[in-house]
C-alpha cells in the first residue's frame, strides 16, 4: 500500500448533558452523508479501502471458491393450493431464486409442467430488485407478491393471475413487512400499509401502519381501514384469515418487542369491511401466534407461561372463549427443547389426526409426530440427514397426510424432505439443483462458562482428519487462524446452515466457530431476555468467553483470531473490540449499530428500543452508555484490524454508525495502518437484507481475504 496515514477527520467539541451524563460526540458531522465534508471523507475512505483490498493475497481465489459453493443453489418446500404447488428454486449461476408453479395430477389426471411466475432478473437485469414475499390465494388462482429495489426493502405489492402470469392489480406502495390474508374466492385481502407521508409527522414516515381491506381490481385509495388507529406508531401487524373465511386474526407488536396483542373476529357475524374484533390477548408480556384449524378450533403457539413455547387449542364454542382459561395444551412445553413450527395432518386417509412438530435442542432441530388429541408421541422422531436445522414445515391447507420441510446443515445444501403419515416414511422430495464438491468438515459442539457461570454452547467447524479436531486431543492440537461469529439478540437462533463462506474458510485451513449467545432463541425466551435491555452486557461477556475458550482449547491464538457479526452482531463486534481489544487480531463489523445513544433517531432504530432501551429514559441511557461502542473508543489503544462493511440502500441500520466508529478508531488506535488497518467498505444499490449471489460472493470474498491477511491464514 502507498497510503501510510488515515484520511483527515475533524474532531468537533460536541458535548451533550443527557440525564446528568456528559456525552461526547466528536464525529456527529458524519451523520449527514451529503455534506461536503462528509463526502470528501467518504471518498478518501473509498480510496483507502481500494488500496487495502488490492493488497489482500488470495482474494480472487477465495471469491472463485465461494462462487463454486454458491452454485449449489436452493429449493424451498412447496406451498400447496389443491393440487397446485408454488416453490422457489435457484439454479447454479442464477443471481436470485425464481418462483415457480406446477400442478401434480391426481387420480390419473395429467399434471401441469412447472412455469416460472416471478424471476427478479427478468424484472431487473441489474440484479438489484428482490422478491420480498408472496402469498397465493386460497384457490391458487391469484398471487400477491412484493418486490423492492436497491436493497431499500420498500416493498411494492402487486397481484398476479397465475394462469396468465399477468399482473391484475397494483402497484400498492408503503407495504413494507406486510402479510397478505386472502378471503375465499380471491375477491379481496387484508394487509398492512403505512400512512402517506403527508399524514404523519416529519421523520416518522417509516412508522404508522394500519390494517386495510383491499378489493382486487380497485384503487388502493378506496381500501377500507380495519384496525390500527390510535395504537402505537411503531406497531407491526400480522393478519390471518381462515381457509373457510370465517375467522380474521390480527396481531400487533410494538416494534420488535417480545409480546403482542391479538384480536379475532367472526366474519360470518359481520361484513368483511366491518369485523367485530374481540380481544384474544392484550397487555400480556408474551407472544402468541394464532392459526384457525380445519376442525373449527384455534391453535395457539405461545411462550405465555412457557419460555420454550407450547401449543394450545381454544374452541370458540367454549363459553369461556376467548379468555385465557379456555386455552388447553395440546403440546406442553418441553423443559429442554424450544418448540418452533408445527403442522396438522387430518386427512381422511388417517385413522386419527396427527401433529408434526419441530423443536430445537441447543440450536439443533428434531422433528416428532404426536397424536393431536392427546399430544402423545407417535413412534420415533423423524430421521434427519444429520445435526442440522429444519424450516418451512408445511402441509396441505385442504387437509391430508403429508408434510414437507427443508433441512440443511454446515455441509448440506438445503433439501426438501417429505413425510407420509400413512406409512411413517420420510424421503427426499427435492434437492438443491446445483452439484458442488463440498469439503469434508467436522462439526462439534462445545460448552463453557460465561463470566457469570452460565453455560454457553458453541459450534466449532474444522477440516476433518487433519488433526484440528479432537482426534488427537486439545493438548496436541495445532492452533490455526479462526473466525468467531455471533449475533445474540432479537430472539434469533444461529442454527446450523449451509454456508459457502464457512466452507471456503475451513477448506482453506481455518476454523470457524458460531457461538449461541444469550439474547438469541437457542434456549427459549428466557435466554433471549437474559441478553436484552439491562442484561445486554451478558451477550458481550458470552462472546468474549467464547473467544477465550477457542484459545484455551488450542483451536487458535489471540493473534490468529478474527471476530465477525452483522447488524445486531455488528454491535456485538463493536463492543468486543472496545471492551477486549487484545482478544483478537481482526474484526469484521457489518451494517452495525454502534452509537447507542442516538440509534433511535435513524432508520428503524425506534422499533428496537424494547430490545436495547431508550436514551430518553435516565436509567436506560445508563445501560446504553455502559457499552455503546462509539463512546468507549479510547485513544492510545492497540485495536485489531477492523473492516466495516456498509450498504447505501440500508434502511434498517444507517451507515452513519460505521462512519463515526471508523473515524474514532482511526484516530485512537496505536497500531500503524500498514500492520492492522481500520477501513470502511461501502457498497451501493444494496441494503440490509437480500442481495444477488454475485454481490454476496464479492462481499464474502473481501471479508475472508481481510480475515486471512490479519490472522495469518496462508492462501
């Protein structure tokens, strides 16, 4: 590299008195990306990253291998409407998954060959348009779908005629994160939409959702307001309509709070446009998801009085309904496993209705079958290909004896498995379409104590048979470069999954570790709450303990360790390098939250204050200031090499966090740029979520090459 010093960044003497705290903010000017000063700084950072990137050895080889492993593609479980199925598939070489439909013939009738319904690359050949969600109507004749551009996740809703492939309704804007609940016959649907910008206070355009009824083929301006007036401005709404059209269920969560209010209406007792919504749950510190069953009862999956979740049933004919005492357990809480998904099998081919349930035990999935009436297990757990993760558990809405679900693990691209309750057999329904040479890896789960003695678990992935595993024992293990990854928040579980990034790193000789931190859902809602709000420091302690355990077990050394995380995991990385700068040699901090005093002012930050706390409250501000990475950068500290990655289309976490933190670390670190640089990688036309395969490959290639260079992995 020819650059020997960091770009100039003025330190402003900005101090605020907040609830008695003196809060310094020397780089506030970097919050405005359009100021002349910020543009000049960003341009210089772009040039610095370009020079650092060009000097990373092995980057092209890593990217090429990442692309090969991404060619495994993907396939999703089918969504059934009668004999018609809808599913996603991405072939080798495709940038995005394509939504297909096909008809499976029954009783000797011919089927219908698959047809592509929505291909994002046909909509936009640049690859920056993504298919965000889709929902067929009850009959499978119409499909509501949402797409967004440039990574901004500002979904626009349209309706497509499945037979012709033509749009017949829309576009309807301001539909970000909405569900679509069809009425029978495809005549109309309920959905959530934000109020127009002119009807909300300035700066609150991302909030103020309402539930509407939309009649297909009519202007969205004529939609009927159903629910939401006078409720919390940050509410997200879910909507469900039963297959027979009788029940409407609406739930509301204030941002990402781990609780919801739920209302239910009998649509046979009123017009669809004027449902009489009754409270099912309100003001309760718990979550419940409601699904009307074909037997006329309501099935409720909840963590109420069950932090590892349970499945209950409520009968509207019960005089106590919808009171809580009318909820009767079908599948009680398991004290050691977390209930996730379920499907009811009640077809006429069966001698009794069954329940198929997915649980996770320390983040590893298991699938069991139960008698629906008693909850008693029926036979053994379903066989799975390995220790991995199950998702997308589905049956036929019209009833039946079959279930489909997706399975993946660290070495297995997603496959769709099929369970036949008549025979008890489980078989492969569909495989990811690409053929790839997956390296031979070894995964083991280790347990260790955190700072307060809590047992934490971590998956450690290494090459099989090369002496990095426990075959020879930890005492004889040769430490090697390692990446420690974590998240620890928002009730998210880091379950085993196929990852081209992980496989590429391990194949190159590294070790990859994934820590199950408090704040996630690996051990249920109590595990989540043990890592949120005033307990957020537990997450950072867990991660630091994981890094020390990797060193103690001789997987790696501090000089060979990199830490990585994105979004809330970027906050984790920021806290780690400011609290334990000597723990690692390198860090990858992607789309991070870092200024926890001002995070609510930008993007979707205000929807997360139940997870973190709010700076408007004196006590909660003290929590935030206790760990806010930006406010804990200390001059004269030897910080690790840090790669910040940000995305201009990110409407969730504003890139300003990374800009301010990058400037602060560049000023504070005592390590020369040439030895352990602090750099910012900026990318346009992508956002916080979905992206094209080639964009994924380029980003992962840069991240791995950076980690390899500063942990000593020879390429």
